[in-house]
C-alpha cells in the first residue's frame, strides 16, 4: 500500500511537471529567460514546439496504465537530451539540477503504475 501511495504521488508530480513544462514550452515567447536557455542549449525556434508536444504527450502517456512505461521512457530520454545539451555547452549546474528529474521516471518504472492489480 505504501509503495502504491509513493508511486501515485510521484506519478502526479511527473504528470504535473510534464503538462507545466509542455505548456511553458509553447508559451516560450512570454518568457525571455526560457528562450535564452533554449538557445544556449542549441534548441532552435522550430524545434521548440516539438519539445513541447513531446512533453505534453509524456504527460498523457503517464496517465494511461498501458502506456505508463513508454511515457516514463520518453520522459527519461528527454531529460537525458537536455542533460547532454547542457554538458555540451559546459553548464554542469543544469546537469546536476536535472538528476532528480531523471530519477523520477526511473523510480516510477521500478514502482510500477499505482493501484494496478497484476
């Protein structure tokens, strides 16, 4: 039961972050700091909607038990891409900040979808 509650809390946090980051990515023009960070990472303005769409897709996939694993894998891959881009420009502070966010989908995969009977 405790495992399911922890999994549910992590799932809700992951879904919230996915939708928030996806929405913020689509509204990047209202946030000049985000645009500056993305351009520093080498993400072009044409790629920004793709990242936003993938992030929103991750949020939806996490909610569906049959696509839960795929959503977590895509989430981990997107975080690894951000970490790799940050390492390429030498922004190790960003890399270190992303580590807990990388751990979340991996822990969720290990815990499995909450309250699902096998």
